[in-house]
C-alpha cells in the first residue's frame, strides 16, 4: 500500500471543509493545551519543592540526642546530652558512606556593629558546614579547622544579617559584638531565600561550635544539640542511617532490646513525601485536562462518521476499482489521526505559550517537560486511533454495490 | 434499488409464457474470460426471498463485445454485479479467466476487481475534487504500482481516450463525454481482462454516446479487449458483436449482431457541432 497516496487523500479530504476540520481540531487543541499547561504547573511546583529540599543540604541527615526519662517523665527528644562531638568524629571516621559530618550547637544573641544591632539564632558547627549544607560562601572565607580547635571568635554571617548590620559596608574583617564579646567577621554566606515553611534561611550566622560551647554558652561539660551528616549519595542515605544507628548504639553501650537514646532524621524521607504530594497534584491536574481531550476525541468521531456518510459514493468507487476493505479502513483512520495530531501539535504550542505566560505574569513556576509533550503527543494519537476506528470500520464494512448507488 | 426491480421477477415469471430460450452450448474453454455455471442469486428482503438470477450459464470468450439487455428487473444488473466481482453468486460457479471467484472473500474480490475488471458506470463515478489524472491513477495505487510508473501509465491511458490536455482538470470542469472518457481511461489503466460498462451512454447525448462507443469498438478491435456493456438502448447494443437478452432472471436470447454498427462511420455522418470535444 502507498502511504503517501493515503496521506494525500487524507489531506484533501480534510482541506475540503476547512472550518469543520479546524473546529474538530480545536477540541483536541484545547485538550492537549490544557494537559500541557496544568501538568507544567504541577511539574513546576514539583521542581520548586525539589529545589528547596536540595537547598537544605546534600543528602542530609540530622542526628539528635534522644528522649531522657527523668523519674518516669519523658522529657522528649533532644533532652538528653547523650550526643558528643566524639560521636560525630567517630561517625565520620568509621562510616564510609558519610561524606562529612558536623556537630551543631545552637546559640542566640544580639549582634551589634556600630549603631546597628540584630537578634540572631546562630549555629555552631565545624568547618565542614558549607559542604554539608551545600551553601557557598559569597564573600571572604569560612572559618577553618584551627579556628574550631582554638575556639576562635570568628563569625560567618548569613546574607540577611550582613545586610542588616552592614548596610553599604564591606563586613569582611570588621569586628562585631556578640553578647558583648568581640567576633571577627570572616565571611558572608550566599543568599538561599525562604525555606519551604517561609522562614528566611539567610537570617543566621555560623560560628565554630567550640566557640559557642565555651565562649557563648560557657558550658562546663561541653554538649552538642545535634549532628548534621551528609551522605555520599542519595541512594546511600538508607545505609548511612542504619550504620549511624549501629555505631551509636555500640558507642552508647545500648543492649539489645533497649531503645535508642538518639534519633536519626533522614531529610530524603521528607523530600520523598513532598515529591509524592506534588506528583499526585500533577496527576490530578493532568487527568482533569485529559477529560477535555476525550471530549475532543468524541468530536473527531462525530465528524468522521459524517465524513463517511458524505463520502459513501467515493468509498464505493474506490472499492470498485480495487480498494480492499482494509485500505479503506486505513484511509479513514489516517484522516482521524492526522486530525488529532495536528490538533495536538497546535495544542502543545499554545499550551507551551500559556505556560510561559503563566510563569511570566503570575510568577508561578512552570516546567514544560519533554515527557509531558511526548505524552500529550501520544495521547492525541491514541485518541485519533480510538475514536477514528469505529467510523473507519463503518467505511470498510460498506457494500460496494450499495455504496455506488448512494445519493 | 436492485431489490425493488427483482421483486417483479418473481411475480412475472409465473405467468409470462417464456419463449424457448436460445442458448449457446456453454463450454469452459481455455479462452473463456467469463464462464458462468448455473448461477443463482437470491436476495432476502426481510421475509421475502427474491430470486434475481435463476440458473444462468454463459461463456464469454476473449475479444468478444457483448451487450446485455433486458427490461428492468430482468436480472441484468445482478448479472453485471456478479461478473464484475462486486457480488457473489448464491449458488453455482463463476469462473473469471478460469478462476472460480464464487468463494473468494471481500479482500480477494477487491484484488480481482483491481487486476481483472475495469468498470465504467452510467453516472461516470469519478472521485470528486480529484484531477482526471489522479482518478485514472486510482486503480494503480491499489495495485501498489510505484509513483513514477503510475504517472506514466495514467498519462498513457488518458492519451488513449484523447484527453491528454485535460489531465489537471477536476471532474466538474469536464463535460459528460469527457468524464466518461476519464472513467474509461481509469478502467483501462490496469490492463484488465474485462471492461464492464453499466449503461455507459445513459447520461450522454447521441453524439457523445457514439464517441464513447467508438472508443469501445476501437479497444475491442485493436487490443482485442473483452467488453461487456449493459444497456437498454437497442441502438447502443448494435455496436456490440453479441447481444444477450435477460428476462425473469434467465437468459432469454443470446444472438450475434447481424447489422453491426460502426461508431466511427456513424460519427462521420453525424452533423458536426460547433463545440466539438472530439478532434
């Protein structure tokens, strides 16, 4: 069979009644366009969430001291002082799937520079902080290993804090007072923006955890609030989590059957939950749009049935000169597929344009992915075949004698 | 409708005193293009059975030019549909070039029509909004002939009917005679064993009718093509070599034409019109 000939006849048949063809295509165009727009909004949201999660740090986990039972009263997570900086060092040393780990000591206080002051919740960490949180230092440098060992009074400011305290001034090398102690500003972190819950992540400052323990908090027995751990890959987070649990149980001499005195929080789990949520949203939006695609398909079927009736005599002629029923079927099927594919392509273009407009004007993130284009394309084809099949079958089943007599 | 015509058959056949049918002895010779053996065709219209053909046996040899005649309802249209492989006999056998087509399925019949039969209809039956050339190409497309070869053969066939200068015209830009000649070119293009024409001059005036008959005669003489035409005009039948009369679903008469008319001579005697299509 000659496919070019089939396409030519299909083109001519569709060109015969341009308005009708255009209106039928419009049904598919709207359906495909809606799928593209809604799915791109869903995927945009998903991409944003993933971006947020990865901004928390690369393959991050938090290890927190566990519950402390004090005379029968459970004091809740983090109450115990069961986690030490030696635990953190041991984790990094002994667990191969950990890329970096750092103790975290929380401290807060008023930061003062000249006539500016700002209350900041600071984090005391070691020098691995930028690596673990995947957080670049924009200006100056991060503090060093020796700063940590010597509990030096150095501070790295978050972007917002730097802007509050040093409006129009280069903060590097300046001395600020934290709880009345002088600290030297060694660096400023890059801007990270809002967290998923709307917190300004840049409203922070980082100091060596030793400095926080000894100079700011004045702890007699140094303790840490939690540890942050970065795993070498996302796949390895599960293994890392198990190994941390094993190691800490061993180090804390917890017998079998006894409960852990610490908790490991895997941020990847949270990421998975959010991803799942946005995936469901995307699917929901997509399936609503798919309904209009089905309606468009019914339009195609309707028009193809009309076309078969109108062209009954032509079908009879074609059969008389030797067109097999299968050929007639293929002819009409091709017409409905061409119809829905053309509608689909226009729908993809218009949908893409609307998605771009939405992110431009409304500021919603949208993402027109190759996959959604491919899926809509495939969907349009399937619609064309599905709704074109019955009319095509009807055409193929015509009796040539009857068809030739049809007026 | 066929069924409507055929109802009369049943009623009339009861009373009419059938003059002894003059039938040639049928021989399934090697040269027979068409060979029918006791062919019956029964239509069912609800509860009514309509017997359109009642045991027709006939042979048509290569190079014959046969006119099938008969009143409406005599079964000649049914005969034509069966010969043209548009329909199958209810009973009996039909051999086209020695092949029994009585049991071939729809696709197979389509292939046989494509390869062995060229149709010409009363109402021309060209595909609308499709050029003369493309109409002629149609059977070649279904035969799977390549584009180049298709074009060459279609042009050749159009030249055979004298329409080389009308290749690009749409059917509605052609006169009735020209349309019928395009249909003839389409019937010829795949080099069929048989050209089957159903009232080919029914929609044409005397002059164009004669022109079309002239082409039939020429094809018959020059290429010894087998031609079967169905007509109710005795005039037209006189251009054939043999006339088969149908009545009540049977062959009533089967005779050779004595005073055969020559279309080209008739044409010369016709008054020349101003807007002559045929040069």
